[in-house]
């Protein structure tokens, strides 16, 4: 007579193994998420190559090379531009901070400054604050350089996972369907919903944000604003967050130029500030109202509040990739409950 074994021991071992596996993979979770997002974005290219009778491994390798070029080229350009634009500003801040400010030596400047700023203690406080911020920026750059080996390893992991996601992604989906006994119709509906959410999130909040940053950066350059690339990058990042938007950058910059022109009796500076404001209202702000609906329509079907919590919570938990991953996880969770609500809640 066969001995009947209790499943308790099996489940204990399974839970222990799953927990250990999680901790082993934990340092690479963000890299894996990046890889899956990139694999999804570039899958049409991979699929097109395989349809044109290119071997799967060659197609996966060529697509991975394209990803490397597409990802690294903008990063190198932006990093170089940011360094070129911020270095002179930091040097100027340190120069001002090391110079003792007196109205006797800066009569023209003192005539234009508000009375409160003329006080030497107030000016010292402002320059010390600027020095602190410049030192913080320098320290951040130093930490970034130190972390380059780790970043390169993570980037290699991302490309490695992308390569095998192209090769084995369809097999993995089939295994999940078979092992969890998911009906084919439910799986298809679930995958279609994931595609809609990713499409909506990427194009509505990432691509449109990048477009706004580029348009704003061009505007900053045309109207003589210093550090247009830096401000363009900040504009793009803020544009990706619902209810925040690009106006948090271009509006203060426009107002600053107008006020600065008034203080210096410089009509050209005032006109540039007004021009930047009009340019931003017509071109930058209108992207949200015109381009986003055209690109997306009603495909994503994600409420803005859901996107807001997804973006902010995703950034806190996953870092920068959370801008994309957060809304996707919340949207997929709702879709899962939507599909299986009749089975779970008997509705």
C-alpha cells in the first residue's frame, strides 16, 4: 500500500525556495523590468525581421544592437549637454560665494535689487545656499561616476534579458497558460488589455512628455534662456506626471525674464520673456490638449488619478522606471479583477 504524503512539507519547501529566489533576483528586478518594457517596445521590429526570413537569434541580436544605439545615443548627448551647461553656472556660483558682497562695490546691482537682498546677511545666506546646491550637484556627479561599473553591469543584464525575451517570450506565455490552466480566451483578453495599458502609458505620458521637453528646450534656446537642454529635460520629466505638467518650468522662467528685464530696464529681455510665454502656451501646453488625445484616443482607458498614483508610487518603489511600471501594474491588477470578477466574487 502506497504511503500517503502530506502536502504541508511540499508547500513549506516551495515557499522557502520562492523566498530565496526572490532575494537572489531582487538586485536585478529593476533591470528585468526595464528589459521587458524594451522587449515589448521593440518586438514589432524583431517580428518584422523574423518575417523577412531572418533567423530568430540573428533577429534578436540585431534588435538588441538597435536598442543599445537608441538608448545610449540620447543619454550621451543629454549628459554632455548638461555638463557643458551646468559647469559654468557652478563656477559662477562659487565665484560669487567666495566674493564678499558690499553695496559700495556693487552700486549698479544694488539699485536693481529689492531692499531685503541688499542686506549682507541675506546675501550671504543666499550665496551659501547656492554653494550648498553646487556642492550637492558635484557630489552627485562623483557618485554617478563611481557607480558606472554597476550601471554597465545592469545595462548588460538588460540587453541579455531582452535578447532571450525575444527568443523565449512566446514559449514562456504558453507555459504560464498550461501550468495555471488559463483559458485561451481569457489569456488573449488579458494580453490585449496589457498591450492597451502599455501603449497608453508609453505614448500618452512618456512620448508626449519627451516631445514637450524637446519643444520647450527649443523655445528656451530661441528666447535666450541659459541651459536650454537642462530645462528641457526637467520639462520632459515633469510633463510625464499627470496634474503637474510643463508649465512648472516655462512659466517661472518666462516670469523671471520679464522681471529681470524690468529691473535692468532692458526691453529686449522683457520682450523675450513675453515671447517665451506666448510660445509655451501655443506650442508646449497645447501638446497635452491636442497631441495626447490624437496619439492615444481611448485605447489606454486609464483614469488620470490612477496614472498619478501609479507614477508617484512607481518612482518611490522602482525608481525612474516606475514612471512606466507603476501605472501598468495598477492597470493590469484592475484588468485581472475585471476579467475574473465573476469567478472570484461570483458576480
